[in-house]
C-alpha cells in the first residue's frame, strides 16, 4: 500500500504541480479533501479548492517546477520533502511580479484513502522565498 501511495503522490506532483494538468485533480483529490498549510488561517477544500490554489500559484510562477528530494510512506500517509522553483511573473500573495527566480522548500504529508488524497499538511520556507523575491531583506 505504501509504494502505491507514493506513486499516487508522485503522479499528483508531476501532473498538477509541474504540468498544470488540472484535469487529473478530480481523479486524485477526494471530494471532502482538506488541505492545511503553513498559514493557520488558510485551508483548501475539495478538488475545486485544490485547483484554485494551484492555478493561482501557476499564474504567479508560470514555469513552476517541483523536484521530489525525499519521500517516505507508511500506512495511509506519504511524506514528501520537495524543492520548487519558478520565475515570479504574476501577483503572488499581494506582491506584484518581481521577475525574480524564487526557490522554496517544503514538506507535505498527505493521507490517502481509496486511491485519492483526502487530507494534506504542508509546511514551507516562506521567509526564504520572500528573501529571494526581494520582499524581505536578508539577515546579516
């Protein structure tokens, strides 16, 4: 089961995150999906919310690409440590385009049931990305 869940997770990353193929979201994300992020006030609900989140991300970073650095699965959970990069070409979290290359690292834990992602938790290095965009100065 764990290897099968890792395959599901990698396909989701490749198809949706890297290619922007939102057609597979309905196939891979459960209707009652709940996504939690680093921002405690932000949750993603269902396939529609998942598509909306990644559409906004790809609008801001059209060349957005994710590389899986490490992946561990046990039972119904898959943990993926990843690195993403893209050029900031559209508004992102109220920040106008900078044209800069951004890199962000993160860890996502997804729970999978019946071949679909039903819940996810993602923590990201938002401060590091904001420094690369020039929005936050680097610490000395």
